C-alpha cells in the first residue's frame, strides 16, 4: 500500500494499463484492432476531441465501435483525458489508498 501511495497518478495509470494488456486475450484483441481516425474538434488551444472508429474481431465476430478520445496539451506533450467512468474509478482507488 505504501508503494502505491508513493506513485504518481501517471505511474498508477501506466501500471493499470500494463496489467490490463498483459492478459493474453486483451493483448491479442488490441493487436488485431484497426483504428480509423475520422476527424477532430478543437476546444480552445489546449484541448482536442478525436473521433475514431475501431474495428476488431472477437471470437470470429466482427465488432465496430465509434468513440471519442479527448486530449489536452501538457508541458510534456499531448495527454489523454480520463472519461467519466475512469475518473470515478480513479477517485475510488485514491480514496481507498488514502484511508489505509
């Protein structure tokens, strides 16, 4: 728990992503996914919303998903913004680690 509390938000997120993509099924799914960027919408000078289509095959079934990825400019480059459901998860994890 102390190690987790000492990590930056970026390090915690990177660790969660690493754990997720180490799953063989998820890794294979991501390798086979095809992403097509359809366009973007600027929101001011430091935020952009990218509209994309992701196509993949799961158990022989083709799936297409449309989505939007929001990015914000930071001092070290563009960084993805968390969606609402991930933000709630992150807040729950932070609350759990701070209470111990």
